[in-house]
């Protein structure tokens, strides 16, 4: 069997041991012969710590996989079969700004939705497109498995502006499936969920068990808030009640859209109580994690990693790759080009839907119309996403403003103009596109 070469961009991420655990678990069907962790100078210390931990994890399991780390991305990418992207431009400091700037102006401050997600997209799109240029040159047949947030927007940018084969991933759909199974008292393998929408804006529309749709039964007694699996989102009590009204199980991220004021209140309270926004909390978790990772006796993924929001990230990533490599035709919910799957959205945009995955990639199933109760919201957010991508690629301030006005968590032109200026100025270092004349 020819071994596979995996390259992880953002190898210094604290999620790396999670991914490696997945590689180890799938060793019988997924022969990874080489794993390279790539990072940039600022991430050198972390990537080196991860490299040493992964070496110990492989040794414990008697894995033959060659492991290395490097700051030379293009060299690493040569001949890669799978490129996994989990990097964060500007690190957690930038995330903290993304959360704080909107909050200071009365808007939701979240890393992937609203104005925070917008800022993250502007910083990330130029970088991912640069990475894609390298992949096109030295690994044109490789699959890019994108976990970098905002995952849907980034995947769409890659699709629209490069020739790289890409699939976008998120752990929310699989977590929603596990939650639904738990609610029914069965194991997740027993049920089939249908999920449609956009990344971090998706909805379970069907939960099939033995040929019957159990969604109403689940909604009736529901505690489906993702609180066990989504460590990064605080829960709003009325969320389930609203889910019952619309007859859908909404992604926990929908709390930002359905209850923005309450979410802002929670965020401000965390700041007042000294807990800080999520980025500040994650900085503390990361510090503990990397201290653990340094321990030469540690040779497994430590339990503390479960404090992060990315639970089951590796399960979905590795299963997806397994299904591509072994041509399994398994069904997963991933981010791919719509191509008519959701008829109420343009053909060329990226959506999060059930797909059949094999060695040709992920083919979306025909999902039909969006539920009427959330159709307008999804369409509006998609417009925001499309404008955000164009703004980032062109460095276009007008399109950036139109993007924010289309974002239901921003809207107001006067305030959005000020917000945009602040976001651009505070991210100047990463946004050369927007500051060409300076
Ligand atoms: C969930 C989301 C990811 C996000 C993560 C944040 O898993 O699906 O997109 O990156 O939460 O978790 P964190 O621990 O960084 O707040």
C-alpha cells in the first residue's frame, strides 16, 4: 500500500494531538506514511512542542509514520496527498480584538459570526489563497481539508479563486447528530440526520431512526443546546422553546442570531467578572495545554483538550479522508459548492449539507428548499458571505461595508462605517489589500 503524505498548516495549533489521535485510530485503513506540521516563525515554539508530543504518541503506538515540523510551507507541501488547514491568522490576540471591537459598539462579538467573523475572514482569505497557489504548484492533486474559520467562507473563497480541490469541515454537524442520538437514547450510528444551511448557520431538518422521522419527538422533550459538546457557547434558556416553534434543531450558533441582546449581555458580564471574552478564556486553556504537552511523560491526547470547542474535530476529519481515500461513499455533512442542492441559494456558493464522499470528493445530496422560517436569514447571511469574500480579495471598502450591512448582527450603516474603520485599522498589518496607497 502506498503511504499517504499529510501536511498540517497551523501545526502549532493546540488541536494537533486531537488530529493525531484520529490518525492513530484509523491506521488500519488509512496508511499515513508522512506527517509534516507547518507553522510560521511566531508559532515555532508551539509547533515544536506539538512535534515532540506527536513523536511520543506515535512511538507509544508503534506507528511507522515519519513526523517532522517546518516553517518552509512550500517545501513541505511538495507531493502532499492531504493538506489540513487549521491555522489562525494573528493568533488568539487577533481573535480577542475580533470579539472586543464589536462588543464595544453594542454588537455581538464572536469569532466566526457577526463582525468578528467578518474581521477574521478578511485576515484569512489572502493567506489561504497564497497557500492555494503553493498547492497548485507543488501538490496539484492534493485535497485541502479546511477547518480554518470562518470555515464556510474560507472554503468558498478557495473554490471561487483557486483550482484546489477543497472540502470545508466543521464539528457542529457531527455534534448535533450525537446530541440527537443521546436524546433518543440510541447510539449515533443508529440514526441519520439531515442538516442544511451554512457553516455555523445550519439546521437539523430530519432525524431518521428505523425509517421514522423523530425530530418532533426530540424537540418536544429537547435539551438540545449543544451545551455538553459546545464548550465555547453559553446557553440561552429560551433557545429550545424557539426551536420547537420553528420545528428545527438549530446549530448552537443560532443563539447569536435569535437572541443577540442576551448573548451580548452574557459576553459583557464575562468581561465584568474578569473571565474575559472566549479568546481570553482560550488563552488560559492553551497555556495549561501547552504546559501539559511539554511533559515528556505525556504520550496521549490529554483530557484537558476537551475544554476547547472543537470536540470530535479529528473524528470528522479523519473519517472524511478515509471515505475519500478508500472510496467508501459514506455520508457526511460538510461544506461544499451548492450546485443546486439548496434550490434557494446560488449554484456557486458553499453550503453545509449532507454529502456522499468518495474518491471524486463530496457530492451534495439534493436538499431542496430551505425551511420558510429560516430561509430569509440564510439567504441574507449568504449575501454577507459573498460580499465579504469579494471585499477581501479586492481590498474593497465599499463591498466590505455592504457585507456588514447584510450581516443581520450588524446592519446599521452609520455604526457599520465606524465599526469597519476600526476593524480595518486594528488589522492593518494583515490587510495590505485595503491599504495599498499608504
Ligand atoms: C466549535 C466550532 C469551531 C470553533 C470552536 C471554537 O468547535 O465549530 O469552528 O473553532 O468551536 O472553540 P474554542 O475553544 O476555540 O472557543
